C-alpha cells in the first residue's frame, strides 16, 4: 500500500512510497500531526543517488518490524536534501554540532515544533531499533530534558550571525590562497588532502584564473625564462594541471562513457564512489574547458599539446555524457545516476579479464586489460577492476574500436537508476558549461542543448520573477528556489547570452539578480541562502563556504560581477563586492572551501572585462571573434554579441557598430573601451593587455 509520498515529484521520495513506514512529506501537516498525537518527529534526509541511504532503506524502512516501531512512536518525515537544501542545511548543522560529523542518510529526532534533540546519520537495523525504543522511552519519561536540549540547539543555531565586513579579496590575498593550497596539495597523486578525495572543480577554475593573471601569456615572439616570467609554470598551474590529469587518467573518470563519479575512496583516484552527479560534471566540464582553451604556452612545462588535447577531450566527452545519460525529454538535465545497480555498487562500471574476453577476441582483450589496467587480482570487489587509462595507447584506432565495443557491451548491463528531477541551480551550471563548450569546440548541438535547458527553466521554473527549485516530467515542484538557484541560473543565462546573442537571456539573468538583491540580502552586504518570504525554519541558513557546489553567496558574487560588467550597474557591482567579503577571510585559512568565491574574486580583480562582438550570426568571421573572446578573455569577462543594428536593450551593445561593415569586437572595462578591432589577432592582443 502506498503512503503519502506517492504524489511527490522527488524520485527519492517516490523510492519510499511503498515502504511500510507511514511517511509524511516535509510540511506543517506532519508537525501538526505530531502535536495531535503528542509524539516526536523523526526526520530522515537523503537523496536518490546516495548508497548508504539505500542501505538503510533496505535494512530498516522496508522492514515491517522496524516500520512498526517508527509508526507507533513517531511522525516520520522523509526529505530529499536536493529538493529542500534549506531543511537539509539547518538539520545538518545541528547534526554536526551534536556529533562532530555529518552525512547522509541523516536521521534527526525533533520536537513537534521542529527543534532537534538527537541527531545521527546511518544506523544499522538493530542499532536503529534500539534507538527508536530509547527515544520513545525518553520522550515518555524524560521529556523536559529532551525539550530543553532542543531549545538549547535552536537558541544556539538560530541566533543571528554576521560575518565581519571586509573588502573583496586583493591580489595579495588571492596569492595567499594559492600558498595555502600548496600546503594541502598532494604532489604525488594530485588533488588536495587525503582519502576520500573529491574533485576540486571550483579550485581548478580559480587556479587557472590565478595562473593567467600572475603569468600572462607571452606576446608573439616572446621567450620564457626568469622568475615570474611567462615561461614558468606557476604553482597554481602545476596544481591545477596535475590534479586534472590525475583525475582524467584514474578511475574517477568513466574511461568508456565519459563523466566523473562523485569522489574517490582512495588517495590515488583508483576506486570511485560510483554515483555521477550533474553538478560535479557541469563544473568539471567548464574547468577542463578553461584549462585547455588556450594554445600551448612555451616553456610552461605542463602545457604540452598532448596535455591540452586530453583536457579538451575530457571536456567534450563529459558534455557528450551529459547529453546522452542525463538529458530529459523536456530538455533539462537530470540530477544524478545512482551508484548501485542490481543491488550492488559499481557493478555497471567494473570489469574482470574474463568479462573482457566475453566481448573481445583474445588479442583485443589482452590489449584492453593492459591499457585499462584490468588484472586478475582487481582493484575493486571480487576481482573486478575499475578502468583507468594512465598512458594513452599509441594505436589510437585500435583503442577507439575496443573502447566502443566495451561501451556497447556495457549498455546491455542493468544501468544505474537515474534521479530525473531537474534542479534549477545545477541546470544553470550545465547551461554555462555547455554554451561555452559548444562555442569553443564548434559544437552547435551543445549550444542548442544549453538553449533547451534554459527554455525549460524560464517556462517551467520561473513564476512571476521567482524560481521554483525543481521540476519533473515538465511539472514544477513545490519548493521555492534558494539563493544558489537564482545565482547559478543567472550565471548560465549570462554565458548563453554571450554565445548566442539572445537578449532574453541577459534580461532573464538581470531579473533573477534583482530578485536576489530584493529578497536575499542580510542587511550587511551579504546574503541569506533562503528568501525573506520563504518558509521559516528554526534558523535561516547562511553558509559562505563552497562545498560540492558553489555556495549561494559565491555563486551570487560570480553572476553579479559578470552582470555588472554587461550592464554597467554600480548597484550590482557593489553587491558583488559585498558578497565577496568572506572570501578575503577564507583565502588563507580555508581556501579549499572557497574555490568559487576565489574565482569570482579573480574576475572582479580583472576589471572585470567586457567584450561586445557585432556581426552577422553565422558569419565565420563573427564566430571566430566570439571564440577568440572565449579563449583569451580573463575569467569572469562579460561577453555579448549582436548584429550591430539592434542592441536588444543590452547596455554593452548600445552604439556598437561594425567597422567598415566587417564583424567588430569592442573590449571594455567599466564601459571605457579600447579602439574597435576586426581581426582575431587584434582582439587577442587587447585581451592580453593589462589596461583598457
């Protein structure tokens, strides 16, 4: 018999719709029921691609005896953390405060008013059953103590918190962030810290921007050499390239189908946690594209043609994987692929030598085993190996033939489940990456995919200027957009406008950022993660640190910097600088958790620049100017394009005309522009110049 989750739009909630647990979705009705029954609330938070969420579901939530205890003593509320990041944030903060750690599934016992008094994560069934009985007994016999505990948690976490005001990060502070990252860098294996090791996508973008600022690309005919000269590889470039290559060669990257897994369980990127998330891949697509976009720099040590080719190949394959495996019929992008299939983690992706021989003849199977490091001992469970590609084979034709055969055979396996809800923020990140990839790689299909996703967001997720966070099957969910949704969608629309020239996207981004200023401000130059008219929780989340995705504040800063350059709006520029204040404080002490903010700081420091290209769409000369701008402009440069006849209401295009009837580019900073140019070579020279 279905429970109350059967009408949900969240695939994660729908996974629990047939449980014997009498689940409620998050909402006032559940808490009213708890008050009526005079019982605590059990809040269980997870997401569809979460391996341990599945384990706890199979062990406990599908178990009749455990469900009977839950139903007898509690009102049970199931929450999709991706659909309700605000609920997840406040209870995760409580969980971390009480236990010193966090994770999913998250298990919270709360009063009927929502105050948490006992928190944890995954519990094995026997432990969980004892816990249920223990909490029920304490609620009956020691209720004043539980209520007092909940009150103390709410008082502590709900108190107003403000960060010290500070200017945006200076060049010296951004340089200090690089020195701080050097201390955590794994020079042997790439990446930062020890296992488990996560892909530092946002840091890659920051390090690339920092390298480009501190070691400018040499002018034509210049030679490298000498400390601080263009020929040297900076620490920023070495860390970024070393990490990107290690991830691309290891098991974190899907060597057959493209795309990255969530994280590596080991230091050397050998065995991943196999779930594949849209947000990771959207961010990594853009990072690899940015790292590989410029031609080889002489003397750089890490920018050989093979390295650049690998970076761009990974970017393109990641984009292709997103279109093949995550694209929904409505044009959006699904949230994730599960780690599990057939009830086990990773079985879809791993191979044994015997499995290779089932698909390939003996010679090709031996070749594949050598290339992908598939051994009899294996690197995963039961003698299976995760495919890696430490050294690209010399026989590229044979490699491609073998790879295609293995991919086709893998497609016959039971595929991991897909969480097909569309999250606004993550689709915004995907739009930005696909739009830029389409232009730089000359792949119009990628630009069209970005357009389709943008149209879905603008028609389904946007209502009277306000965003809904999720949709599924073209039907909007009931959760209000949070700060990251507004900011990341604005970021995507601004990138898409720059590539396509469609003014609707620029205006749509401006509308969203105006809503950010009106509804999310904290009165001190920063932003809350939820709007002023959103559901009131026991605390209003406000996290300035970047984690798996850019924080709402960092994302807002990035989009505001670009929008200010596009429009000349001092109001938006001032708001961006206020949003960047925590970055100056985090740069030296917690740089690993401020990658997107640091990248936005680099963009602000660079001007930011703005480039207007006017010319007929489809004219090869116009497209070459756009590609030149995307290749050589500093990170955060606002790009706009038009036909030179109608500015479409975009301020940067106003009064921009073609010179001599030819496609023309204008490089501006603060709407002070250099002389217009008509050749890619002149545009490149202006973009590499330090002064407007």
